[in-house]
C-alpha cells in the first residue's frame, strides 16, 4: 500500500507544481502581459484630424489646409511586387525604393511608417486604382498646410516630419507624422494638431485583420485641431513685407495697450507655400543654403543691431529719473563732444546747433550727440565710482526689457546685450574705466545690442509712459480669447511716468518740428512720435533705424524698423515706419510717391558691395 | 452467460464516466474557441475543426456502447491478437503511411486519417496486463523483466522511428506500473539519477558538474566512513567503479548532447533550461503560448474573448497547445480548475485500479492512469514552459479523432473491466 500512496503523492505534487507555475506566469510575472499597443495581435490605425486654421486679428484666414496623400508601408506585410511598375507610379528610382524600404524596416517591421510623403492629387487618383496589387502598402490621407496670402512665413513657421530625437521623447508621435517646427505652428502645436484617433484592430498571426479589437471599446475618435487666432494684422504684415522688398532688415509693430504684435517682418522672406508638400525638403535646402540673403533667419527676433539714436530716449529718461538733468538743462555742441585729451577722443555730431544752448527737446529732435554724451556722463559720474554709476544705469536700461529674453510666445529669440559694470571690469581689468571710456553708450553704439522686437517694445513703453505688456502673438484659441497672466499683467520700468511727457514731446518734434530729423516723414492728420537712428556698422554702410508710435495721445501702434545698410534713419526706416502707421490707422496712405519709392527702392547694390568687401578682406588675410 | 447482460450498465463507475463527460465538454468548448472564426456558422459545420470534433465525439459514443457491451473477458483473451495487430499497423506505416509535419504517423483513409500509435497504447496496456496476469510472473526475476521490457520496447522503438519521440516516451513511463507490480526500486532510482545527472551536465557543463558530483560522492563516503558502517579497505573497488561509471556517464551525456544530438534537439532543451531565449525561431511556440496564458491573468478574458486565441498566435493551438486557450480565456482560476479535474480523474483511476481483484484489471488500470498522467504532465508542462517541446496531445482536450478515440477506448475498457470486478473469471 505504500506504493499506492507514493503514486498519489507524486501525482498531487505534479499538479501542485503546474498550478504554482501557472500562478507565476498568470499573476506574478508581468512580462507576459502585453499592453494593447505592442500586442502583436492588434493592429493600430490612426485617424489624423484636420489641423486647426490660423486667423489674423481681424479674422482673415492666413493658414488653411489642403488634402494630401501619403504612401504608408508595413514592411512585414510587403509581398514580392512589380517594383519597376510601382516605382514608375510613385515617380521614384529603384534605388530610392530600396533605401526607403530599408529605412522603414529599421524603424519597425510592424508599425506603419511613411514610405513616400505627400502625393499630388493626380498621382493619388491614378495610384488608388492599383494599390490592391501592392501588399503591405496603403494610402493614408493627411492634410497639408496652405497659405493663401503668401505672407508672414517667419511668424507662422512650418510643419515637417517629427525628428528622431523628439520621437524618443514624446510618445504621442510616430515616425513620419507631422509636427510644427517653427513659429506659431510650433508654439501652438498641441492646440492646432488636435488629437489623433486610434483604432485597435484584432488580427490573426497572418496579420490579417479580422475585426475591431474588443468590439472597439479602446478606440478613440480623433479630435479636430483648434483654430488659432493670432495678434498679427495680416494686411499690415503683407504691406510691410512689400515695403521691405529688396531690403534686408526687421520690423516689429506692437499695440502698446496690450502688447499684441501687429506685425513681425523679416526681410528677405519667402513664400510659406514653398515649405509644403513633396518639394519641401528641396526648397528648404535651397533657402537654407542662401547664406547671403538668409531668408530662414528671422531678423525681427534674432538679428542684434546696435540701437543707435533711439537709445538716446532711454538715456534721457534715466537722467531725468536720476535728476542729473532737468528738461531745461542746457548743453553746448560745437560739432561734437571731446571725451579725452587725444585728438581721436572726439565724438562727431551733425546736429548743426553751432554752440547754441541745446535743451532736452532739441537734443531729441536734433539727435544731438553732444547733448547725450554730457547727459550720459552725468548719470555715470553721479555716483562715487564708475562701477556704481554703471550698475544704476544698466539696471534702468534692463527694466526696459533690453538685454534679456522677453519671455514671449515666439519660438525663437535672443537676449541682446546691455553692458554692466561686470562687463567693463572684465574688459579693462587693469584700467580705470569711466563715463568717457564707455561714452558710445550715450548714443546707442558700442557694446549695446538690441533686436527689433526689443526696440519696438521699448517704443511701446514710451507710448505707455513707463509700462509694458510682454509682446505676444496669441489672441484666441478655438475662438476663445486667451488670458495668460504674463501677457495681461503690465510690467513697470524703473522710470516714473511723470518723466515721459517731455520725452514724448521731443519725439513728436522729431517729425513735426521743421528742424526734426524725420520731418520728411510727416503724415497729415496723424500725430506721430518717433526717433531716427543711424547705427554704425563695421562691415559697411550704416543701418537705417526708426522707432515711432502714434497717435501721440492714446497710442494704437508702436513700431521699430531696422533696414540694414540703409544709410541713415530717415532715408528708409522713417518712411517705412510712418507708411505702416498710416496704413494701420487710416487704412491707406496719402503719400503714394513715398510708398512707390519704398516699393521700388533696392539696397541690393549695397549688399553686393559689402559681400565683395568681406571677400576682399578675407583674401588679403 | 451472466445476469449482467440484461443490463450492460450494471456496475459502471459513474464517477469516471462523469469525469469523461466533463473533460470532453471542456475540451470541446476550448477547441471551439481556438478554431471559431467570424465567418463560421453553426456548431455542426463539419468543415470546421470544432464541427469535426463533434463528429468524433458522436462516433466515440458508438464506440463506448460497443466496448461496454462486450464481455470483459474478451479484452483479456484477445489482448495478444490486439498487440500483434497493432504492432503490424505501426510497422505498416513505414510502407503505407503518410507524413504530416515530418512524422510518418498516419494512415490516410481518404475521408479521414488515422494515427495507429494512439491505438497501440491500448494494445500495449492490454498486453502488459495480460503478460503480468500469468500466475508465475515475478518482476524481480531478470527473465520476466526482460520480457516485459520487450513488450514496451517494441512499440516504443517503432514509434521513435516514425519519428515521434514524444509518443514513444509514454511507453517508457509504463515502467512505473512495473514498479507497482514488483519491479525493484533501483530501476527507478537509477533512472531518476540518470535524468538528474543528465540535466546537471546540460546546465553546468561537463567540467563543473563532474567536480560537483565527485565532491558530493566524496563527502558521502567520508560521512559513511565516520559512521563506521563502511570500510574503505573492503569496499574500494565499488567506490572506484562508482566514480568511473558516473564520470563516464557525465562524459557521454556531454558528448551525445554536443556531437550526436541535432541542433533542434539541443535547442529544445536549452530553451527550458533558460539558456536560450530565442523567441522568434525555435522558442516561438513556447513563448507565444506563455504570453497567451500570461495575458489571461487571474480570471481570464472570458469565453471567445481571448484576442491572442482569436488571432491564432499560438501554433497548433487547438491540438497540442489547447491549454493556452484555457489559460487565456479562463485565467488562473479556470486553468487551475482544469488541472485539479485532471488530477482528481487520475487519482480516481488509481483508486478504482486498487480495488480490482484481478491482477489483469489492476495492471491495466495503473497503465491507463500512467498514460493519462504522462500525457497530462508533459503536455501542460510544455505549454507553460516547464518541459521541452514534446508534441503529445492533452487527453480529451486536444483536437483529433485518433487521440480522442484512443483515450476513450482506454478509459471505457477499464470501466468495463471494473464493472465486472465482482465476477471471478
């Protein structure tokens, strides 16, 4: 009977072992529990929603969609096919075919990826008939961007295939999917793209789809992308782009009362439709390689220029705030300012006052270098050491949003430079530097660098008498106004608002006073306050700069215009800025001659000359 | 002849019949789940696997009636004829058989195929029972041992040659029956030791295992010397022989595994020993079946809800891998229940075998218990990755007419024998 019990025992033991093993693989070990997403029994299909439209502040459609068709591939399912015919239909070479096949295979043999992107409508119609012959390939409909107005390429950005770095970071995207790469498309990607729908489809081991997985309970519907309204006035933007034809530079216009960006122009620009469709990468390469014009470089946000004379406004405000001058303090100019003993230590001035007393108002509208050199010297020398003086000055300047990112919602930007005591202590470690050493700061030259958007913001600050709203591009998402604290809370400068009116008056006289530097840009019926600038440029002709806001009371627009190598402020930047103001406030200009001159004016000669000069310099080295 | 003939169901062990019904029912449900498609229609659609299985089950009922109606004595008396006929049918395969998956195990009868190895189990069990039933059989006697081994060896060799090593293994398992009937225990002990040493050599390699085993033996000898029951000066030849035999065994395992086994054999072992995790090639079946079972969780996904079963990811899922369907759709609870039912079923057979007065019935009972048990253990062990891939069916569960009939005949002959146990013949 012992043997009988041994048999019972062995059988029970085996049963127990099997149950323990089952417990292990069914309850404890998680490696045998695949999620629906990487379960090979389930095919995942995406339903791409239409990307949201983009409208300008007046509801004009700027970015729309057009249908596009991608050839998708599931390498594992590909069966031997008539490659020659297939290549001919797709208009690719056999070599391309093999390359693309290999690429998709490396990405995943199982997950669909884009084999050939963005077929034309005609190709699609023809191919659709024949698709049944090519196992493992299918056509996926997507939407492509379309830009009816061919404008604002730098603001809108573009969409392109998501790159590998992002693929590994963000699990939402699959290879070959599109994502906003720049500008508004990038900044507001999530709102614009919507949420793609997912369908799980049960299939058998031959990969044949045999119906919805679990009756479709895990499937999600696609959510259509939200429409986005931006602050741009597309009419003004287009106008500015046209005015900037054949000229390089950047323009930024802001609504001072809100910080909304009305236009953001970088010239030369490109037709945004170039970066759409199958020609995208070819066009992109062409634009990218055009290093002379550099159309992909957003000058309104990235180009750092010396601000030149408009910076004198800030110096004047600091001096008033520090009470080193009053509006009545006179300085005298004899064709320049001597800041050292050597004959070279002389800053020239073309204000033409010939020793007559220059007070604040005249200092501004005549843009007198001597006046501001004296003013700057007084600020720095108010304090016992230059370091302290420089720190006070630098902090005031920085409160205008210069020398730092504005923390806006644009996809790119640079800080610019505002020098401070540390910078000069580094520059002159063994040298006692002072106001004279840094006298270029008085007239916006030297170490200081600003971008057009920073200067436009500075102009808005003056228009607002000391406060500003961070410039931003978003207005509405899904037709609901966007309230973002950082855009709706005003930021104050360190200058009391009572010091602004005399400055504004001076800027008004720049245009109104017969002796003002921009009197030729006067516009009948609009009270414009402005300031010309001519920034020296080591490579060639001076840059033409103009900042302005209008109307004088209750300003609606603040603007900064940089025209590279445009000689002097009132030659190009002044007319362009005032024409834009006119266009924005009145809807049209009554200075057609000036407008025509801007449309037709070209600085190409200047750029060619400069290119030649740089080339020669290189050669002599 | 006897009163019983008025009622062929008199004395039937209804518990075993109930087990049979439950297992057949559960088996068919899972075959249905594993082979149903969206397009298939009714249950009796004979173009489908589950439809055919219904047919086999129906025909097996006819078989049962026939088996039950025949006098128990018949099976004993004609066991030799059955045995010879079935050995001939196995041998005939080499001439008339057809190959499926590389094994020539089938006769193609046109309307259906028949696998004689499923039936030769019955014949061998009957022959074994009949041989040991002779009054003067003593399994401690070497001549008897030799003859009984021969009875098992003939079908085993014929089947191995097909080649269908899995089925052949079942015949070797009948050694356990011989042990019950008086075969000395050292056959089993040596057998187990050999298997143990075999596995050790495969996992650790020849050098490490020989060092470990020799150290263990040396320790044992040192211990025995301390107990003073063992004297080296008398027993040293035995010790030397022990070392030599074990050393030679380990060496030959290593040699056979690496030089005589084909790669596919080696792969099957290395997967179970965890040395090889190739989930795409040779390990694909086991890996898929484990994922499928694992995805069932505690309660399973529900009948016909197993997405991996519906997607037919596990090869041979309605035959050898049928248990993965149970695991996926009925979860840990369902699959444990099936195991418990099988264990209870086998224990019941042993219990019934033990109450037999005739040695013939008892040996036969133990034989079928062993056959069921080894099918059950090897099949489920393989499906859940405990044993190498050995393709044998799970009794009453796996799709297939021959195996269903084979198991049905085994069980009901025994039920017939048991029903007649009160009569002396």
